[in-house]
C-alpha cells in the first residue's frame, strides 16, 4: 500500500481502493483533497491491472461536503465529478458513515453505491445559504425527482434505506450486515466482467450525466460562485463554524 497526504490507495485482485483519509475535516472537499482524488482516479483509469475503483473513507464520515475553510474551485469539483463519470472503469462508493452536501455529489457520480445501515445523508446547502448546484449534474438524472425536491429544499437527514429507495445509492445493507457484505457480489461481478465490455456498458449508462455536465457546468459553477460570495452564505458559513443558528432561522 502507498499513501498520499489525504488519500490512501491500494489494489487487491484488480480493484483499486481510494480511501479518503482527512479526519481533521471529516473528509471534506478541500482544494487539496479534490486534486488528489482526481489524480488518483486518472492513474487508476490508466492502470491496465485495475478492473474497478472503490471510493471509501476512514472514520465515521464519508464526506462532509465542501471544506468551508478551503473550498475547492467549482471548476475543480466539476473536473472530479467528470473524472468519475467518464472513467472507463466502474467506480463504486463504499459508504459507512455520514454524507453531507458536496459529498453526495461524489456518491451520485459513482456508477454503484453501497451504504451501511449507519450511513446518513443530507443536502445541507440551503441551511448555510447556498444551493446544491454543481452536484446536481450527476444527481438529478439518477434520483427520484419528488424525493430530491424535498431533501434539496429542506436539508433534512435521511437514512440509507431511504437513500436506496430514491436512487441516491444502489443498495443499503440491512441492520444485521455490514456494507462489505452487500459489496461482495458487486465486486465479484466486476472481476468476472470483460474490461472492454465494462467500459462500453458504462458509456451507455452515463450518457445523460455526461450530457448534463457538458450542458450545465458553466452555468452551475457560476451560480455556485455567486451564492458562496453572497451575504447570506457568509452568515450561514459563519453560523455553522460558530455552531449557532444563522440569522434567518425563525
């Protein structure tokens, strides 16, 4: 196993696992983490011995969303999402903890996502004065529209079973099993599949997401930048860091 500053990676029987390992900020999407994951994904895509990629995490949080102290450039986040979607190898999310805001974009961009019963999810952007703009591109083509409207607009938490029901993840583990139990047949299937066939099949499945990225990336990155620079976002982020309610809460 080799390690980088924020991401650990190894390969076992053709599956490269990239493990987010930034406990200081709950694996939040800092500019450094986004750049590191993007580069490691590209290396895995070029690795002839890699059949599939698993995106995993240390600690109790898969990804806490954007790092408010060191947020990634919106174009860099788009680049990471596009790398996941366009990679010729299937990318599988292994979620065994909390996922918030931009972290859901990573899960949504993956081809398959499995979550443990202790995983929880929330689109918390509206609660700090912004919107789930960039991450909408991989999510809206794949998730139940009525459900995502509710969770986008309210910022409510939902559990792994609900995430599976609405299409945020592929499968949720039962209470008496762990996430690796439900991932085992998935990874076995990928190992048994021909590499060229996997690449072409993934290309069929990702057409709508890539269309959304091509069509909407410029407008949504501009929206994200505008909202993050707004007075409400400054208040929302300050309130979050100070562990208090923002001024607009009734």
